[in-house]
C-alpha cells in the first residue's frame, strides 16, 4: 500500500530541509522516525509531522480497500523538498534606503510504500 503527504509553505529554507531529508530517503519508516527524533535540526520536526501523516494516509487507504497493513513493512520511497513562494520583507539600510529580504518557504512531499517482495529463485 502506498501513501503520501504534502506539507506546503513550511517557514524554513529548502536548502536546510534537504539536508535532513537526505538522511531518511530510502530508509524503513521506523528507522526514519528514530533519525528524525534525535536530529538537532529544526527541519526534522516538520519532516516528522509529514512522515507521520503519510503513514496515516497509507493506513487509511489500506482500511478503505480492506487490505492488510503493516507499518514495519513501509519504507520511504520518495522524499523531496521544493521551494515555496518566498515572503518578501524589507529592512532599513543606510541613508534612508530599504533592503529587500526574502524569507524562503518549502513544500515537503513524502511518499511511503511497502517493500517490494523478493521473487522466488532470484539471486
């Protein structure tokens, strides 16, 4: 069963969020939770919320389709961070001027799916 979640307009720059996202891509969901829980970066909290939502969405899809569901069998298949629309602000500068500031935002997308079953007779 596949499930995904998207969190839009997170108030953190995509570059900083990608550092944390690279740590969990391709990992087991339980392992990803552990990595995010003990990571010091602020982005880890937002990514953990999105991962939790993706797992819950996969569970709801499995219940709707009357399929078996095992959280331990899920892996993070796709994890990406895209740039959202920046907040444009201004700050005071010398001689009465204003300097623009771009407060960057991110869109976080996480997709989880079951591990592919190994084929019999394959090496």
